[in-house]
């Protein structure tokens, strides 16, 4: 049975890789607006066909917004899939777009906060989430001349990882593989570069309150901040009507160590999740609800009989 499962995963990975390559070839050949419309359609098709992820998204929304009606959760989940489809199309188009083309579709608020963080000379920890189109935001900031690397988890299929990494690097930012990133991150911060981290998926380093419930989180941003003094700069790309974008960069966040490292990690990650939750509550259809955000917390805090 284990051999059959491994073989199935290899086949699924191979099919996914070639599907991704085919999508890249198709989207990069289309005009930008046509690519967005196709991405929206494919996202809605995925909502219809993917029972598993549709169910996860709806259950997560009902968990986070217990006062919502089933219709509210369902319609929001449908828009989540649409947003992901459009974001994927934009991701494929971004490496070939000029700065002028992106600026026609994207505005930035708070760039002075990022500039102020760089002036300190300690590097910058860019903190965002799987929200709006985080990839297009990175592409634009690189085109403005900001040196950026991102920490990313490898896909299960190596070929898929290589393709996604190639597209990201063509957009101007380096990719540090999650799990082996610490030394690379410290080197980048010492060179006064920015490192983007998305700490909004399930992990088990520390546990924070997220939508009124315990959620497991990585501790990396807090660890790097306390070790280097690099300011934490939250930023989010909000998708606007007609699929335009507004990048909102918030003032740098800084924390003093208390002498209790684990408590400091929890305190810092809680503050970052509070910022993220505020954005998700304002734009609930723009966060990626397709994964089990509370999985490790359920296991850790499950009642014993």
C-alpha cells in the first residue's frame, strides 16, 4: 500500500508539473486583462471541481466567522478561489511586465516606512501573508530597486519547485528554501537586504490566538528580529475592484527582549498575527483559506479523556 501511495504521489506531481508548465505557456502568451479573466474562470472552475479544498475553505470560514450564514461562507469561499486563480495568472505574467505596466495597475501607500527601515542598516524583515497577490507585490518592490529575498516551502514535486523558483527569480527576488534558510537570512540582513516571510500557515513553534482560537505558528520572524535588530515591516497587497492592486506598507515594528526567549517569540508572533487578522477581517475573500490553519493547535490542545 505504501508503494502504491508513493507511486500515486509521483504521478500526481508529474501531472501537476506539466499542467503548471502548460498554464505558464498559455498565460504568458495572453494580454494581461485576458490572462486575468482566464485566471478568474479557472479559479471558479477549481471551486466547482475541488470538493476537498472547497470544503476546507468553507469550514475554515465558518470557524473564523461563527456568526456568518452558510451562504456567506459559501460565497466568500467562491471569491477566494477566484482571487487565487487571478493571482496565479498575474504570477505567470509578472516576470515579463515592465515597471510602467505594473504601475498602471498597482499603487503603493506607506513606502516611506520601508525606506525608514532600510536607513537603520540592519536589513528588513517583510511580514505578509497569503493575501491578495503577495507575489506581484514582491515583483514591484524589486523593480523599484529594493533587494528582496523570500523564504518559500518546496513543493512536493522537485520539478514544480524548480519552475516556481525560476519564475520568482525572473521577477527579481531570490528564494531561500524553508528549513535551510537561517544562514541565508542572516547573511541577507547583514547586507541590509529585505527578507520576506509569510508566517500565516500551520506550524508548531509557538501558539497564538487567531480569530479567537489557538493556532500554531513559526517563530522565525521573532527569532531573526531579536537576534539582528532588523525591523519587522508588515505589508499587504489588497486586490481592488477591477483587479487593480494597492500595496499598504505599515510602520516598522520593534520589540525589546524580556529575557524569556520563548515568551518573546510568542508575544511577537501574536502581534504579527493581530495585524494579519485585521486585514483578513476587512477583506476575508483575499486570504488563502484552503489549508488547515488550526491543525497543530487541535492536536496540541485536544482534550484528554
